[in-house]
C-alpha cells in the first residue's frame, strides 16, 4: 500500500521535471490521488492493528 503513495509522489515529480507542466498541476495531482492513497493506506494499517497482527 505504501508503494502506491510513493508512486503518486514520484509521478507528481515527473509531471514537473519530465513533462514540464506547471507545479500547480502536480500539486493538484498529488492532493487528489494522495488523499485516495492515504485513505487506502490508513484503512489497511488499521485492520492489521486491530486484528492483533501488528505492523
């Protein structure tokens, strides 16, 4: 699940450096998909903690 979050961060960096788009576009991308990834990550982390498995 953390790989999705890292991929989102690196893609926003590629938007700026490789595609030469304005940084505001990368920020919008990071906020939108980062929020989805963080929700998914927190849901998975919570289930492991409450199930007794731990991290």
